[in-house]
C-alpha cells in the first residue's frame, strides 16, 4: 500500500480511487485557512479522505464525509475518516448542519465515449458541461449548512467558473474565488460560497 504525507497527515492510497493531485492540495490548503477548532465539517465525495485527513491532523473538529465509490469509502476509513457510503447528502440526517461543507466534484466535461469503466469514473465524469454534480449539490446544500456556514467548491476553468458562480447565486449564495492554481491545460480555483442573507 502506498502512503503519502502532507501537512501532518498520512494518507493511504488504493486502486480505483482518485489519487490526490493539484486540485486536492489546493482545496486542502484553502480549507485549512478557514476551518477553525470546534467546527463541524462535512466533505462530500471524500475519495481517499485526503482533504479531511489534512483538516483532522491540524484542527480539533467534528468531521464526517460521504463517498459513493465503495473502494474510496473503504480507503477513507483506512485513513480514519468517518465516512458514509452514499450519494452526496442522501445518507445524512436532514437535521444535521455544518459550519463548512467541502466538495471537490467530478468537474471534467465528459462525453459518453470518454467515460472510463469502473468506479473511478465517478471521480472525473462531470457530464457534458462538467457541472452535472454541481447543480444537485447547490440545490440541496443549504439544508445541511448552518445559517452562517460556508461552502468550499473546487472547480476548473474547463467547468466554467463564471457558470458555477451563477449557479451558486441562483441558489442564494454569494461567491468569491479564494485560491487558484494554473495547471498545464486548465486553471483550478476554490470558490467560497456564503448564503446571501447571512452576516
């Protein structure tokens, strides 16, 4: 088993599970800036549990994660992440609310002939426009967010950053880009969202 180390966290990797890359590191760093001790944090689609593991290694927080891929859920559990195997919010109690909800969605625009076999496709396949999972996430996230809570969303320029921010606004969120990184064929950004009427 391969193990990587980052910011006090040690994370086991596994087959059929998305290996932490530039997007994972960017999101972990941005989240670490905002997450404070005693917060309740939810990570949607945790994968290996990398981002959650970094947060747990550096903050005293309550943290739960969800993951649809059974291989990834098992991997995250091996990294001491409290993970529920479910699709986004489906397996969560409706009265459970969080200070911060983190999501690194599958954001690559993907046609039918670009899909890859197996569970790993869930980590990449963002549908024809890259926003297939962002829309339902934004539709439901408010129900699980404390009144002054925030959302952290990792997306790519290939996903359409302006379009994602419009989607957030449509669901009552102010948004701002708080971190970015230029990669070879795309720009990665972390978008912070906050309910418009919150102070």
